[in-house]
C-alpha cells in the first residue's frame, strides 16, 4: 500500500501496474494480497490517490484495478510451515567468545537484569532491596529458580547481602547499610557480571526528609486565642521510613492576602480535582536520577520540592510542557529569602516605576508568580517584608561562627555593599544607586505587621481583586536566565525561636497562677502581647515525645503544641529546622478565633446610663457590653455567665439578654427616681468599670407648674441669639424632665395674630441642669420691631392625629426687637442718579453734542450732579443706624487722583423722616472720563461698591480752546503748507473727544509800510480746515510766492454773532524761499513766479522742513540766510498792543510772537529766567 501511494499514475494502466507491484510486494513478505484489498480500499478512502492531473481516483476505478490485478496474477499457495530453531541473542554469542551457545536455554549472565531502589538509595540501619531477573541466551525470562547469583557489597564497611529465590526466575536481594557513606554493589553469575554491575549509591542517614513527612490536625487551620493547640507530625526519611524526630521551626506571620497556602493551587474552573503526585512503586526500575516529589498543578508539573544536595526549589521547572502556554500564572503564598538584591517595581513590566528593593537576607511573602521561559516574576506583599536576619546560608547549611546580621544587604551570598551604595547591581542588572535607595525599607517588617492591615488587604482583594492592591503590592524577579535569585530554604532566627519558647513558659506560669486564685486579676497576662515583638503573642510548646521523651524509640507521629494570643488570619509555618525546609502544605492558612469572655478584658462603655422611671420594657435604662477574651480579643459568640445586680437597693430589677455575638444587653427598671449602683460581672468577676451608677428620672412634668424666666422674653437684638430658661416640676413639685412625647414650640407674631397654626420659629432647647429640671431655649429674631413671643407645649399620643398647643404660663410675652449692627455684607448701594444742568447743553452743537443730547438720560455730562443713596442694613437685612465715622466714601478720578468726604468733591447728607434715615452722597462731575466711587462700611466695601460711571465733556468753550502754532520755527517759507492745530475744551478744561464744529479760518495781511503793495489774493494764499473727529482741527495755511506777515483767525462757530466764536489771531511770518523774489517785497527780493496752470500752489523746496522742537523746550533759532535777509529789510522791533488784549512784538510791522493775554505773565517770567541763563541769539 505504501508503494501504491508513491507511484505516479498517468492513466488506468499505470494504476493497474501500481496495484500489481503492491500485491507482489505483499507476496514477498508472506502476506495474502487478497486480504489486503480492504487495506488498499481503506487507503483509497483515507488518503485518496490522485492522477498526475490532480484529480482523485474514484472508488470505481480502484475496484476495477484490484479486480484486474487479481485476474492477471497467479493464485498464492499456502506456505509451508517451518519450525525455526531458537534465536540466540548477539550479546550472548559475543559473551561466549563469538561462538554459538550450545545450550541456549541455560541462564546467560549478559541477558539477566537487576532492578530495584536498593541499587540507588538506602538508609542507615534500614533494609534496602533490589531484584535479579534470570534470562537465557535468547533473552527469554526463566520461569524457575535454582541459579547461583553472587552479590558483593563494599564501601565504608563490608555488608552481607541475603538472596531469596522466588522460584519463578526472580531473586530478591536484601541488605542493610550499617553506616552512611558510598557503597558499591557487584552482581555476578559464575564470575560473569550482570549488566550495569557494579552499582554505586550513597547510603543516607535516617534523618527526616521534608517531602516525605506529613502534617495533620485541625489546629493547622483553626485555633482559639491563647488556648493550647496541637497537631501531629510524622517524620519520614528519604525512603519513606519512620525517622527520629528533629527540631522544628514553628511560627506564624500575619496573612499578607487572604488566599492560598504554599503549594496549594486554585481549584480548576471546571471543578475537576487536582492531580496528586503518585507514590513510587517499590519494584520500579530506578533511572539513576534524583526524583522530586511534591505538590503538582493540573498538568502534573511539580511546584516545589527538595532535591538531594540542593536547596528546596520554589519553582522546579520553568520550561513549558508541550501544549502548555508560554506564560503560566500560579497563585500561592510562600515565604522566600533574597540571596541577591531585588528591585521592587510597581507593575509586572520591567520598565514600570521602581518603588523600593529587597536586600539580601530579607524575607518576603510571594502571592502570585508569572512563569515564562527562563524567567519568573512574582507579586509580593509589601507589608510582609521582614528585616529579621535568618542564620542560614544560601545552600541551606547553618552558618557557624557568625553573629546575627542586622545590616541590610550584608547577608551571605550577596555582593559587597559600598558605604555610599553607588555602583551596586542586583541580579537583574539594575544598578542600585544612592538616589534609588530609600531611606526606609518599603513596607512594614514582620514584627510591626498587624492582622488588621492584612485583613484590609484581604477585603480589598475580595472586593476589587488584585488590581485593587495598588500601593500594597510590588513585583520582583525570582529567577532570571535559569538562575534563582531567592531561596525558600529559610530558618527561623535563634532569637525569635527562643522568644516563642519563653512565651510558652510564661503563658503556662500565668495560667497556673490565675487558676490558683481565679478571683484576682492577673496583670501579667496583659503583658504577653507587649513582650512579643510581632504583637501577636505566639508561643511554641515544642514536640512530644520528640527526641528527648522518645528515648531512642521510633514513633509514627509526634504532637506539636503552640498557642497564639491575637485573633486574625495567619500563615502557620512548619519547617525542619536543620534542613531549613518546609513540610508539605506549609505555610498553612490559620484562622484564630477569640476565646471565652473574660471580665478583666471587658470594658464598660464610657457613657452615662440614664432612663425613666417605670416598670415597662420601654422605660428604665440599659446598656450593651461587648465582651473580650483574656487577651482582649472581641468575642464573637455568646454563652458567658453575665450578671448586673443593683448594690444596696432592692427597688431596682435587672434583666440580661445574650445576643449570641459576644454582646449582652443589661436593662434596669425602678419605680423610684435617683441614682443607683449596679455591679456587672462575668463568671463572678467585675468587668472593667464595674460597679457603675445608673440614673432614673421623671418624664411627666406638670406644665401648669412650669417657670419661665430670662431677659430674652422682653428684649432682643436682630441677628443675635437671645435666651431664656424653663423649669419643670412634676405633680409632687419634684424636678422633672420632659419625655420624648413632649414637644415645645416658639413663635414670634405681630400683635393680635393667633397662635393656632403659626409657623414655629427656629430655636434650640438644651437641658442645663438635669437635677433641677432646668432647660434653656435659644432663638434669634430676624426682623426688628415689637412682637408677641408665644410658648407652648404639644403632647402627641398614638391615638391622636393632631396635637394641641397648650400655652405655657405667662405666654405670650411682649418682645421688643432692635436692629443689629450695620453690616457691610448686607448693606448695599443701588447705582446712582444724576441731575443735569441746562447751561451745559444750551450752546452744545456739533454731531457728537447732538448725540449726547439725544442720550442725555443715560449719559453724564460734565457739570451734572451724581447722587448715590446707600442702604445701611444689619446681618439680617433690617435697616440699621449708621455709627459715626463708620461710612467712608472715596472717589477715584480719571487722572488717578483720589478724594474722600473731607474734600469738596463729595458731600454726605443725612436725613431722618418718619423713623427712616437716608444717606445721600452728592458729587458734581467736572472731570471727563471713568470714575469709581468706593463706599466702605467699617473698612469693608458694601454691595454694589464701587459705583462706576463715565463723564463726557460739556459743550466746547471758546475761551478755553486754543490754537497751536506750527512745529516749524519762524520765519516760515512761502510755497509751503503749515498746519495750525485748534484744540477745543469745555468750560471745565476737559478736552473734547468729538468734532463736528463749523470751524472756519481766514488770513489778514499786515503791511510792512506805506510802500508795501502786497495784497492777499485767492491765487497767492490758501487756508483749509480739517476736522480730526477727536476734538481737534487742522488749519492748513499756505502763501504762494509771496513773503509777508499775516494774521490767522480761527472761528469755532460762525453762527455766534459778533465774532463771538473767533479765537485770538496768531501771526505768521513768511519769507521767500532761496533764489525767489516775492511779489510786493522790497528791492532785491525775488519776483513772484507765474501761477500754476492747474490752479494748485507750486512749491520749490530748497531744504527739508525743520523738525518741530521738543515739547516744553525753548527753541533757539540760529542765524540763516532767510533771517539775515529779514534783518536787513525790516526795522528794529517795537512793542504795541494787539487786538483782543494781546501783546505783539513787531519788527518792522511784522509780529514776532503772539501770545494769549493769559499767558503773557508766565512767558515774561520764563523769558527773564532764560535770559539770565542763556544769552539772546542774534536771530532774536
């Protein structure tokens, strides 16, 4: 069939030839080809044959080929049966010197086999056994005995072996090594050694072997606080034989995270049972390797175990099995010790943030492992990091002659640490520098850990999972590149072990002393937790019978005793001390529950026990106590004997209710009021705080006997609490306290209003003297005025649907409420009001002024009066009087200046009318721009402050406006345009911000003398006014080819009669440009040039215009050709009064300066000062 599938078939003949060839091959192999047709047919269906063109061979074509091949080939005859002689193995022939064995059924040493554990492992003084299997020269096992095999065992001493013939071809060999050491076992048959002989093994001492030992007992999972607990340990050696007891390390650590114990895997999701390691078969042939036994996962892979001569493996195999995922997650808790520095990172990734490190020698609890190829990352609980030094080397052998190490990072096997910590690397290759090394270790040490902390972690895991442990867990690398960075072979320190043993002795002594005198408190018990550095009060009672009490005998199991004081969840470690190895299942998840209630640990609640007189269940008084055991752990079960009898009085009855959760409710009733002493006991002993006192009071006062008194009944201040008091008495005039069914109300009503359904005014009622039945009522009036203060009581029972208000004696009371102190938080000012004056808008003109007139109701014009009226209120909004000097008003002007009420800008007017007082603040606006008025009450601004408003300039005023000369120095040049600037102002000196005035300008010629024939014509001068829309106007003046002195007149408003809108003129002196002779000028001046045909003035600039002088700086004019020309043509200047009261300085009829009359005095004074400092220039 194989050949058939390898033949290429082009057509049916090729298929037939292939089938014939297959049948022929089968005949040669002694097979029946007819019986093979089914096989060929099966192959054609299982793996269909194909033609060269890729099409499949159909079953019909295959059957036809089989039928034709059968017809073409001759029939096969039955082969003759020939009995062959037995075949002797080649090994037997070689062992016989290469000659055929004459008797092949005789025993042949070379074919015999030796198997059994006794060839590879043995224990001192324990019988070891192995088996010999006899075979003949053909390799067939013999079925009878009688062979003489020889066994020789040599080693540290000679050992005799016993051979037992089983009469079935097998032989059992027993031998017992007297002492440990290496032995050689030689097995021969008539001088011929059997295969594998001699066998070498090492006989081990009969010490317990951790994986073979067992631990059982309920005390491994549950315990009662401070009670003696015990579990059973069976010590087995490496061969599974009972061994002598050895020292154990038994201790606990708080549960880092509620979960799984070491070596215990989570249950599979499908609910299948976990696979356990099978027990080794005694007769199974050993493979010569050291096997590990321990707990296995669902795939049967060992999780942890012990390898002979090596340390206990935390992870025995990190290579995934076939079909297993590349990464495996294992959830378990195991205690390991760092042998190299381990970097703690925030996440599983190696590039996550580093949060700390674990130094060599420190212990940490692993919670979860991530196993991948060649690397193991583990999640650790930061709270479980312990800085206790463990006296154990990396290989698990005890350290000899070395003191306990207390420094971090100096355990055996760790790299040397430099004083600064620089350049130190861990096994992961991370360099730990001084900046990365925290000043304090991460997490809490084992000694300072508390179960409460770990219970919080467990609760977090239960609620949010592992992801909810941010900040409580970290990640480290346990294995990298096949190299282990931690070891689980740790040994409890000698100091900790001694502390646990001393704790046991102390506890036994305390118990003996306490039971001797049970009525006396034992303070030494309370010190047990304080004497334990871990704070859990763990005590180790040792092993019984152990080694001492066994007296050399072997016991199948030993009892281990311990005791723990603090309730919580723990990991119970049980380890072989000498081997530093954990017993199977260790650490165990241990739950410690509280013991029975104890009087000396139970405290009475710090509260006053009070109640009401009466014998009903709803009357009287009671208290709930939470019991604790002798160690102070809160009890969670009931059953304790609790009593609470009254001392010294028979008028009080008591009852106790056991809640079943460790708490008890004690209740007392009496028909008499007063204080009583009660004794609360547990098992006949007083609890802490007993005896205590209880108080019973009356709750049924007689309202007709109520006394009401206090200042708050007649006068009050709005916003300030007022108080008065009530005294209640019962029908026997004894002080009484109102019960829970009594309700008191208060209302402030206007005179004449009914109290039937009035709204209750907010108030508080506090008892100030229980013994006297005195209460104090506090209320706060919100409004000022005269009110009726109503007081009443309401009694509501279960049958009544609506309570009735019963007035108290003296109600209602007449109450006078005065307003409170003025408050800036409640006082306010609501904007401003303005008063406009007609004079400011009478002559207002221009487009801006018209718009202002249209919006006069919203705009403030300079000259208007602004009025502000602040409302002074107290904290509750009631109008309040203003104390003297409490109100301060300040105005901020646009130029940055400030003024207050002491200036003329602000005026405060106070008026009182009809019991109301008003405060008016007036301000006459004279400054244009933004204003702010701040109103402050006792230094704090009131609401609405500051009041902001903007003032617009008033109408332009001719007398306040001015014309500015061109910036160029005089004399000016003809054929050039010069600009005069008209700046307009209102009557308060505020610069106008808009244009729109009908400004006009004109020039007036000043004759130089009787011979001056110059005349101003439209073609030799021009004057033009440009409105800048900002309150200024440019007046552009040009003299064309003439030189003369002119007056420039500017009229702000031509509609004002009698030239009332015209400003004082300014004089301008023009001289001809260089090389020109002006028309009408004296001889020697240039003649006027012909006018331009276009009508526009023609300019010939001989030099650029001189830049204007700096502001507020006098301009000194140096002599120039033009100045020299003028000096020659004009006579000396004379002084004459000008028009409109101006003073004009004239040189030959040409004015040199033009100043308003108002500035003559200032200019003269400035001139005098300048003349003293600077000599007058020749040009002047």
